[in-house]
């Protein structure tokens, strides 16, 4: 299931839904470093995508990087994500 998603992402690195699907599969396996790496790649081509920052924040939190998660939440909030702003108002 991962290989087709990786091919789709290679063909269109701007494909948010493919990244979400890859995130889902990798997260179920607890492969947080790979989830974060996938979002890193997406954010290199779509740096103003608030939802991607939010998704990476969640992966960082689950992977134990609370400082990084908070930083990503701040970026998402600054880009207009009310959900991210809401998370910032609560302790991680």
C-alpha cells in the first residue's frame, strides 16, 4: 500500500491527499520519523499549507518532539488554521 502512494507523491509532490494517506498508513505502524519526513517533503513544495503544518505537528507530538510540535502548530496557526490555534491554547 505504501509503494503506490510513494509513486503518486513522486509524480505529484503537491498531492496533499496522497500525503494524508501515506501518513495514515505509516502512523498505524508507529513510523513517526517516516511520517515527519513525508510532511517535510510536502512542506518544501507547499510551505504555506496550514493543514500540512498541523499534520506534521501531530506526528511530531506522537513521536515525542513536543517542542517541534508546538513550533509546527504556531506555523499552522499563523497561516490561518483555527484548529492549530486552539491546540496552542492548551498544553501538549
